[in-house]
């Protein structure tokens, strides 16, 4: 006797083949011990056309099938027999029903009274709450008792970002990370991306670690700031401290960056830098009072470019500008990323992953690091739109500043 199976028909549309979504869909079905039958498949006939697939899924139980569909929704699948999204009330602050829908960073819609409505404030690892009748992403910690939020998988439509065939020539780089490529070619294409973003009125954010200072990238970073190419800097306490230490004493972590040699009693220079800023009251005040006369922080203040410094348990000082409240720092980061179209990540794994979690998938990300594992980990955490450039950060900034210099703009 044939075992009874529970069935559901789903459909998916998009660049299913070149984005490997169809392969991922089939893999999920097999992993769950379910089966699929292709009822209809139409392949796009041009590089702009979408493909379409309609599949009949069968599983041993309704529970297995429900979990399978839940895993397929982020891949762009939706049930053919669509129903309105189901909303349930949060039982109390910071608590939601157990079958809440957890968001991805892809464009998402929910079905309300027969209409598909775009979800606002798209980001990964959030819930979808009705805000004045509009569905919007909200972090779990911000949920209030009585909030109505989406549960289950009914009435949810996710539209993954598909592989773009001509992303400034970056398509050849998008599937793997390798150091065996000419850095000049990669830098040139990043420069074109930045130009396009600025021409369209978009904003460019930089997420940077103290390696920018240690690798001699200060002057080149400042050129980018003065050229108007950077709209906001997101970083930690260390970058600002070492930058100011260099501006005041010519050292970073007590090492003379010109000779590469430690200087006498240089180990305390970073604490002296913090003390100097504390006396002034803030980084901006230190610049305005003439205490700090050069460096990245000086250039940011002079150009009125916003910066947010998020602290950690390892920070010395910290500087008075550094946000030591984690929740406040996350909120400030998220606010600073509003309207950003391109994020340049420079050798800081933790800050890069944190920012990646805040971004919708249609925001372009370029991650520069000498360690290819950093780029891979960022993509593995869900930021699949990340383009990796494996090289020394100081060298990258040198070449990028040259490419974006006024004579080449």
C-alpha cells in the first residue's frame, strides 16, 4: 500500500537558474525527506526575462510539509493557493507567538485583505509588525505587548535579489573569493560603483577597523572624505583612538608608522590621545579647538561627515564619543545607514557582520580584507550581495583615492 502523503503546490519566479535558486529549492525538498513534481517550468528567453516554476510538494505529514514551506519562502517560493497573512498579538513586551515569521534581508510583501503590501524597514532577523496599518520589520527587543505581527507562512512573498549580469563587471567575482586577481581591476570597478551611487543621489557608508591606520591608509581615506565620496563612517573606538594618536604623536600603538619601529614610552601614546580628547570634551571639540590638526577624524569633522563609534569590552578609555550602550550603538548605526546604497567594509569582521545584518539585500556591499575568510563569513551570515576584494587595505585605499581624484572624476 502506498504511504499517504500531504501535498502543497508552490511557485517561484525570477532568475532561478543563474542565481542557483532552483537548485537550492530542490536541495531543501530532499533534505526534508519530501518529494517534488515539476508541474510547470518556463525558462526566461533573454537575459532580462524571469523564469517560472510550479512544483507539487509531498511530505509524510502536514508538520513536515509546513516546515519545508517555511524554509522555501526565503528562496522566493510562495503557495499557489494564497491566503491573507495571519496576524497574532504579542503576549507581552519582547515576546512573540512561537510560529512568528522571521525576516530575511530580501524584499518582502505580505497579503492583507487580498492586496500585496511591501514590508517597510527591511532587514534580516526581525519580525513583521503592523505599524498604523503598514507591515514593517521590527527587532524582537522592540516588540510591545499587543502588537500584531505576522505568524506562519501564509500570505508572505519574498523576492530575493538575483544575480545581476553586469554589475560593473563584477559578476566574475561574485561567486567566490580569491586573491589571484589584479587589484587594480577590482579597484577601478569599485570606483565606478561609487561614482554611480553618488550621481544617483545615493549615500556611501564606510565600515572600517584600525587596520586602516596601521597599513598607512590615513591620507588616502582623508582624500576620499574631502572629495565628498564618503557620507558616513561606522567604526569602533580603536580606529578613532589610533588615528588621533598618529595625528598627535606620529605613532599607532606606540609604533612610528614612518619607520615601523617602536618609540620610547610609545605604549602610552594611545592613552595620552584619549586624555587629550577628554580634556577637549569630544572629538569634534578637539578638532575645533586645534588640538587635533590632521587625520581621519579631523577630516570627517572638517567636512561635516557623520561618524558613529560603537564600543566593546576591550576598549581603552573609551573616547567620549564612543557609544558603550550596545542597543544605542545599534540604533545609531541603523539610522546612519538610512538611504545608503553602497557600503565599503574595510578590514573589520565584527562591525562588518553587524552592519550586514542591518542591510536589505539590494544595498551593494564591498568587503576589503587581506584575509579571504572575513569576506566568506560575511556572505555566509546572509549578506550574499557582498563582493570581496582580497588585498591590503592601505594599498586598496591608495588606489581608490587615485581613481576618484578630481582629475579622473
